[in-house]
C-alpha cells in the first residue's frame, strides 16, 4: 500500500484576507463574499469558541425569510489583530444565505472582553410580547409557526423556531389573545398545557365551531356534569396526575394531537367510547376541524 503524503491544513490569518476590515467602528454593508472571507481568515483564533452548524443554520433560515434585523447594536466584534471575537455564526449564516446585510462593526476591541459576552439571560418571545400570559401565548405562537411548515407527521422544527418568527406569528394570530386566562385556569385544574391548547383554540376560532369554545373551556376547568364519553372528561383524565407518553411518539406532538382530537370530537358532538384518545407512531398529525392552513379570515 502506498503512503500518500498530504499537506497539513493551511492556517489562514487575517493578514491574508482579501477583504480588509473598516478602519473604524460603524455601520457598514457586508457582502456575502466578505462574510465568507472573514469567516475563513478571521475565525481561526485559538480562543474562539467552536462553530455550531445548527446555530448558523437557524440564523440563515431567519435571514432568508426576511426576519433578520440589520445593524443592531449587537454587532460584529473583532480584536486588535483582526480576529473575530463575536461574529462567526452570523457571518457563516450570511455567507450561506448569499445576502448583503448591514452590520454594526466593532474593530480593535481587546480580546479579554470575550468571556464577558453572551452572559445575559436568553431573550424569549415573552420578553418582547410583554402582555399578561405572554409566556403561554408565545408557546402557542411557536406551535403555530411550527405547524405552518405543513409536516404531516409532527412539528420537527419546533425547537428551531426563533424569537422573531414567534413574535411575527403572534402578531398574525390575534386569536391567541382571546382565551389566555381561561386556558391558564384549565392548566391549573387539569395540567393540560396552555401553549398547544391556545394553538388549537386559535385555529378553532377561525371556524364555525368557535361558538362552542366557551362551553369547552368551562367543562375542562370544572369537570362539572361531564358524562361518560364526553371528550372533555376523557381529556381531563388523560392529563390529570401528569401526562404519560404512549409508545415512541414525540411528547409534544402527542399532547397537541390529543387536544386536537378531543376538540374535534367535541365540535362534532361525538361521544368517545373506550379509554379515550391515542396518537401512535406513524399516525398523521390531526388537524383542527374545518380549519385550513390557507385560511386568512379572522373571526369577528
């Protein structure tokens, strides 16, 4: 067997970068070619944290969808030698997206500031929405954003939905504001999670069955006068005492699916026999009765 001598990987340095940094800090247009070059030549500092492909991919998705806010004070930071302190994930995303963006760029910053960056509490959609029950409505909006992908078997992108998309979805779904206190009260009484429940009711609010929502919520909250086979009673029993997954189905998809199934049965006045609702591996994620993903009409 012949041994093939391979050259050692080339270590690129800022001095070899054909795209120079600006001479002073400010807001500048950065082309995808510049972004790619800066990642190649200026992200090789030994103290730079490893590149996360998943993080860069999330940023890229937001950039390509037009959800990326340009020239924010959270800028691209380079040290006194021209190496990246904080920028590589955003630049990698921009290079892959092939977009020209405006960035606030900080040059000549001391390297020892690196340990003090990104130490704050991670911003969530609830911090931006800033209304009562914002956390629950943010969770509902995240479900709706993930459902908008149209995946027939679940919500695989749920954990990847970023704050700007959650806020945009919340603004596109005013129905999320219609029942948050009632859904919260149901959660306190039954442990039915508020996020997927609000997502289901927001969709139901755009159908003719919306007139049944108040009685649905009252029955779930109190459990009063619920007879055997009532979908509300079976849903209460499914969540009371803690939710236990059945089989290998994703827990989040399963909880959402069971709420949808119970609502659909209630909307159709169907009594459910047996032990109630199930969601099995390989089963299509159910859709809310009479709701279409193309619906744009908001119920009055």
